[in-house]
C-alpha cells in the first residue's frame, strides 16, 4: 500500500521545512513532483525517502557542511 504525505507532513519529515523551500527542492529536482488528488497535492512517502537517501544532507532539509 502506498502512503502519501501532504505538504505539512512532508515539511515535518524534512525538519520543519517551509512550503516555499519544498517547492524549490521540487523545481531543482531534489524532491519528486507531487501528485494532485482533487485540489490537494501529495507526495509518495517511498519516493521522498528514496530522494533523501540519494541526496547530500546539505541539499534537502539539512544544514550546509562545515
């Protein structure tokens, strides 16, 4: 069964990332594009976790390397 995250859940998963930052990550290709169901958008939890696994920590929801 596929689990979907809304924008608030995704923001929490990414360390309280803002909506604007999430959409910037999507535009850069660092996060998968959301799917639209009705008037709402959702992200596949599995796709997000894969993107996080493949991305450097500084790119998505992390802090810049010192």
